[in-house]
């Protein structure tokens, strides 16, 4: 895989979204798209979009725009989506089950191969045909199976302890759904989905939006 | 509520995280914290943190740092967390259920008052003591109840249609968990949790991380 470390995080963060929008267009049978049209959908300026894509050597053709399918594939390659990733889910609660049931991942190369929980009543259940295993067997499991990603959906207070078990194993990435700030070893990448942060952002902007409306009508 | 529209989105986005970290410190009995200590936990530079907080008039005291409890409360006020928000969840699948079961929201002023689904087998069920109602009754429900936020956990293809039903209602915010790019009226704020985007970012950085390690050892 090419080294894109020269590209800023802000640009990288927009790529999955571009790819998703291109996928939607492709499903609708759209063959090519201008940066202006992408701008209307994505809400960034057309010049920003052109700049973003230029980073990766993706150039639209003057008057024709970008080839939708090719650009989607190019972005997928940049994101490493040609690889296959094996995942385990730690925590078989509602959120863990929701993730295990979200079969859409399979299509794009992400495969959940086991779920772990400490609750003996959940151990042995199958969720979306994936077995729930005893959390006590996690270390042994990681020694005997190639797993790339661990999804943490435990309670907040267990998140760091669970991560410590993952250190030194085959795990290279953690997808953390707990509110905890987790310390990870250098060879593990962490991506956080802090749901309460997202909800707080929503209500912040609702308040700002409400304020603006009140001012306008006064 | 004060108008903080002069503060950049990048700064605002860090606030919920600062607040969460301060909450953790407060739970551990920590009374004051320096920007250097915050920097170690949050991973931003101390000067960045000081700049961020200065935007809101929160000043640490030289040699003493920030008062943890007061700063947490100040950030909460900026984020509008003193308000109470009524929420409904659209879609009673695993993710909708996970959100309905995440009772932590209640403590911080977010209350889920109903869940809607099109599936007649789910209608009438109670999840975390919240009733699942028929999606067909949504418009009527919104006319008779004060609701602030709609959480969309339907399938992607229904997301826009559901949003169109919300337009013109009491709803002021949408928390969108589907992969859809939704068009919302100007008086509604939208916050997206695009899980697949987050997963793609994780694997992008895993690949970049792996590459770096390979180069170093060669």
C-alpha cells in the first residue's frame, strides 16, 4: 500500500464519504460527475473537492468530470478496502449484536468471526450465525486465529482492561464504541465512536440554530 | 444561550471530549488539572488546549491549572447540556434497541420517549420501558407530543422518506445512523454517525501504520 502520510487527516476523513456518495451515484446508474455536482451533495466547495482528490492523483476531465466507478474504486484502494479484515466483537450487548448483525460489512471485506462476552448466559448463543464465546478464552483464541480488528462494545470501565489483553496479540486495530479514552500500544491503531460526543454536538448546533432563528424573527 | 458561532467547528468538536475527560478526572477525585496533564490524556498540545478553552473565557490559574468540576460545568453549559431533550428513535432494530437501552443518556438530560417501526411484529413491544409504536402514527404523534430529536436507525433507503415526514414538525435535530446523505430543512440540524466511514478510517490508518513499521525494520 502506498504511503499517504503526507496527506492531512482532514482530507483523509472526507474520503469515505466521497466514496459512499460515489457508490450511491453508481447505484443510480450515474457514469460521470463534476466537482460541482459532488459539491452540491457533499456540501464542500467544488474547489475543495478538486484539491482533495488531486492529492491522490485523481483528476477529473474538463467538461466531463470524474468517472464515478473509477473514482470510487481509486478511493477504495487508498483506504485499503481491497484487503480482507477479520474482526471480533468484545461485548455481546445490544450494540455488539447490532454490529454483528450489520451484514453490510461482509460485502466490503470486513468479516466478523467471533463475539466474546463475560456473561455465561450469552456464551454459546449465535448472533447472525457468529458464536458468542467466553471472554476468558480471548487470549487463547487470538493465539490460534488470525484477527485484525477488535470492536469494543463492553461497558466503559472494562475497556482498558480488555485492550490490555489485546496488546501483543495479532490485533492491529481497535474500533472503540465505549466512552473510555483507551491507551493503546504503538502497533495498534484506534478509532473511536464516542456516541455521547456526537449527541452533544447535535444539541450544541440545535441551540446555535435556534438562537439564530430567534434573532432573525425578533 | 450564548452565540458561539465565532468559534470554529474544529474547536467545538473537541469540547465533548474535554468534558468527558474532565468527568473521568472528577470521578477519580481530581480537583484541578493543568493543560499539560489534559494534553497527555487528550493527545492535543497543551497550547492548543489553552487556546481552545480561551475561546470560551475559561482560564486556568498559573500554577494551579483548571478547576476540574467548574470547567466540566462550563463546557456543559456551552454545549447546551443544561437543557432537557426529548427524543424518539425511528427503527426498532438492533441499533435502535441499543440506543433505547443506553440509559446513560437520561442522566445527562436526554430522554427517549418513543420508538417507531414499520414491522407489526415489533409494534407494542417495550424496550427499556419505551413503547414501540407504529411508524404510520408518527405524524400524529409529533402533533401531540413535544419532541426535539429524532434518531434515525432505519435502513438506508428509508432515511430520506422518514426525514420528509419530520419536516415541519417539532423536531429540531436528527441523529442519523444510516449511511444515507439526508437533505434536511434549514430549521433542522443533522448529526451523522456514519459507521462504515469510521471503519474505513480505522483500516486506512492500520495500513499506514503497518507500512511505517515495515519501513522502519527494513
